[in-house]
């Protein structure tokens, strides 16, 4: 049973006060404000509930409240649910949640571009605020200019702060490094805006309360200290301001002040602050897919040995079949229109149709162990096919073909694993002619979220269906070397442990499915990036800046810009970066702590080294092996993870609950003729490491990453 936290009680009070303030039927600030008795009761309640966190007597001789200088907009009375007043109070804020607990983004100013209306609509559907938040503060005049390539230290003396203020958090008072910008005015951005966020890669904890803080030392464009809005001064004194949201603000800001006191940040130096609570889209995706698994099944059709070469592979037998899956996206792929889930009155997704997709299964050409062959789920890359698990072999020379039959299944079979790959949503087997980025439909950006949630659902259903897979000996009679142990009548897969790997888009799925499927116990994401609002401007695949700028009618696009952060807010349920820390560092309740092997390539055409420098922070991985690019160490230093681990890497990290696990990033150069995005199939060193990582976990219950060695070298069995 979940405990009742002091933060939860206070957050509930904030929502109740907001609803009460908005529900009185009046239109003026006086009509909507709680009366003086209610405000007094609030102060008394908070004092009793929070002790030192409560607004209270700040001393008998307080100076008069004076507003001077450049001031942040901090209006507790105005209706913020209009484009005109959207920036009249900081964002994000728990004062700006709907009654459903979702971000009130409907009225964010935008140029009225048709492209973004569906994105804004689904941003309003997610729980709480992102764990990759961006804050916006509007001032009365220009704040001091800032550029987003300068990292602001996680230090109490910094002029901008992001701090954990949650009374129930074991990390209360933790600061995060930041980046900030002062974007130019456009159809999204008003005058005098300051935008700030955690340095890319720092993912906040879910269901936790944080604050962005601007101190007077941030200064204005003239170099003068910033002023302090009157109501913020009142909150710092422990008073309850007037206005529709005054009482709710007092409750919300109560934990901020003692947290800053403990850091040595003077209350009278706080020029602007906003307090917000993160949501948990990972738990939401897990819950959604759990509901589908309870209500629906996937149907696995008969398997047959591939007539082309299924019995010709020296290491494994290749079988092909079909998988029939329930579909929950409305419309037709690739979803130029629609593409979203529809929910019934109970909140369950409504079945739209079924689709039958190809599936490829491999079993090692060796005796089956008692209980079945150990299984690795393989998720193919964007533009890939179900058969990629078999045929995505090495490219031997520039412009050459992929060696058929020597894909991941070939590597895995040498370690005794079977493998399975199925066609994922919008791949070319399901959408003829689909491109390598078909999932990113610029005609309908909103569909992106549910395309990936559909993929998570499908693969979890597939795993459940595989439990019932039985392959008769006659079916694989052509595959010499296979045999059954005593008491077994058919070939099958073991139900545990279930391991997973994926490449590129499949690496994204490895993170998402790995974090939400409790049966998956170890993960190998390769070519795996994320942080979509950052990636979309970074990747070599797209020259997106010049395209998206005019399309969105936005200037100086970055992940801090309101247009792209609105997209990030809407897409976070499909953002792999927020799933990465949930694999092992902070898994969902009842889920295992999963070891992770993360190889990354310099020159990857999909994901830049800058992206990988952020992704490694999201995982929380230290580095082993050679330093192919030094900037990753600079990134890791921000989290205290710099330095290099010695091989073999084994149980080097701990989850938040103290459970040890193996987690590591290894950098590689490419081979000189192929895209380093594909080091998982081009480099024997990577193949050896991921094969041994999975083998050691299967055999010992803990994973080991050995030093690179030629394929066929025995795997170490311990640290």
C-alpha cells in the first residue's frame, strides 16, 4: 500500500484550493479569492502539518514590501488559461495543472499552425509535468542575455537553480546543472522571456516536487540585480497573498523556503521561483499495457522453417510465421490523420482492428536445455524488417551488402540463445515503402506518441504468446543438431530469464519495453538515443532547423523553445530517455533491477556524440574502454561519474534501493566504411561484449562486460 506523504496531502490541498478558487462563479479576483478566514486556516494547517516547512512568522519587524527593478511576472489573480496571460506566471507550476492533474497547456501562445494543435491537445493529457522540464519566466524588461551552450553549475551560489524541494524526497536539497537562454520574440515567445532547464541528460525523479529558482544575481540586461515581485516577497515571509491562487501558492511554496535556507540561499535574494511536481509516464505506459494484456491476446500462427535458407545456418534453425495483434490506434498507418488511442469510460484503450505481421524465430542447433532454450527478444531498427534478427549481418566493404544469416541471432546462438523478431509498427512490411523515419510523420506529429505505445503493447503481447509456443520435432527435422531432453515432446523457449536487445529505433523499444515489462531482466540497447526535442535538431538524417523554423513560425529553435518543449511534453510517453533510469536505477515497483550494456559509436548518423553525452547521464553509466571522444567525460563529471572502469565490469552500480547491477557505456570508432550507428553488427568487439554480457547474466544471475576479445573467446564467469 502506498504511504500517505506530507507532499501528497499538501498537493491535494493545492488542487482543492485551485478548484475552489475557480468555481465560485465570479469573474473578478475578489470573487475568486479564498476569504481571510480560509487563508488563516491554511496557515494554521500548514504550520501543524509541515513544521519548519510551513509559512509562519518571519519576525516582528519586517521591512515594507517594495517592488523595484526588473520583475518576473507573478500574477496570482489573472486567468492564466488565455494566450494573453499565459506567461503572466512562471511555467511549470502546480498552480497550472488542470483538475485532472495534467498540464494546462491548451492556451499556450502559438501562431495557430495546424501542425501543432494536436500536439498541444495531447500535451494536456499527460500526468503531471515532464521529468525533462523547461521553465519559462517572463520579466518586465529584458533579463541578462544567456546562451544555452553554457552549463550553469549545480551550486547554491549560481544565479539559476533547479532544486529538489520535496519533503518526502531522500534527495531534498539536491541541485542540478542547468542551461538557459533568452530567446528572441516570435509567435510563441513573448518579450523578456528567460527559458531554463536541467542540462540535457539529467532526468528528474517521477512524482516528486522541484523548484526552478532565479536569484537577483541573474541580473537584467542593464546589469542590475533583478527585483522581487510583491507576492513572492509575501510567500518568502510566510504570508498568504491575496488573489485567486494566493492560498494555494502559500501551500505550494512552503517547502521551497526551508530547502533554500538549508542551502544558504537567502530568501530575500529570490527574484523568481516556480514549484512543480513531475508525473510518471513510464508507470502510465506500464499500466496501459497491463490493461491490454489483461483484456487481449496475440495469436501466434504456425511456424515453418524458412524455405530459402532456414536449415542452412550453422548455428541456428530459422523459422517464419505470423503474429496477429490487436490495434488501438485509430485510422490507417502511417497515420497522416488520426493515429491516437481511443479510451472507454473506464480508461481502457478501445480495440480498433487486428493486424497480422511477420515474425522470425531462431533456435540454436544444439540440444535444448530442460525448460527450453533461453530467449533474447530482438527489436529491429527503423526501416528494418522482422528478419533483421537473422539477416542484419556485417557489411564487409563500403557500399557492400549486409551478410545474410549473420545478424544478432548468429551471435546469440553461439552463446546458446534463441531469438525472436517481429515487424514493429510502420515498418516496411506493414507500411509498404516506409522510410527509416516513418514513425516521425511531419504531417501528424501527435501520432508519434501512440505509435510507440502500440509497439510496446505488441511486444509485451508477443512475449506472452511465446510462452505457449511449441515446435514439433518434425517441423525442424531439417535442422541437424537439435534434440530434446527427456520428458520434453516439443521445442520451446524458457520463460525466464527473458533478455532484450534492440538497434536504433529498436534500442528505443529496448528501453521502453525493458522498463515496463517485468519479465525482462537484462537489456542491450545499441544505436540507442533519444531526447526528441534535442535530437530533431541534431541528427544528420534531417536538416530540421531550416525546415521546422518556418513550419512552426519560430525563431532560434532549440529544445528550450516553447514549440519544441510542448512537443516534448506531449511525446514524453514515447521518450526513451525517461525510460532509461527506470531500467535499473529507479525501476517500477515489483520490477527487477536490470543490467545494461551500452555501446556507442563516434560519427553515428542518427545520434551525435552530443546526444550520447546526454543519454549516458540518463542511464547513469560510467565509462569503460578507450576514450574515443573526451566530451563524454566532461558530461559524466557533472554527475560525479567521470573516470574509467577497469574490465571486466561487474556490479559497478546500485539502484536507489541499494541493489547492485552492471551498467556501463563503451565508446567505439566505426570500421571506416560503414555508419558507426551500426557498430552492433560491424564490430566483433561489440558482438563479443554483448554476447558475454547476456551469457554471464543467464549463467550466474549477474552480468559481466569483459574486455574486447575475438569472437569465440570464452566469456569470463565472474568479476
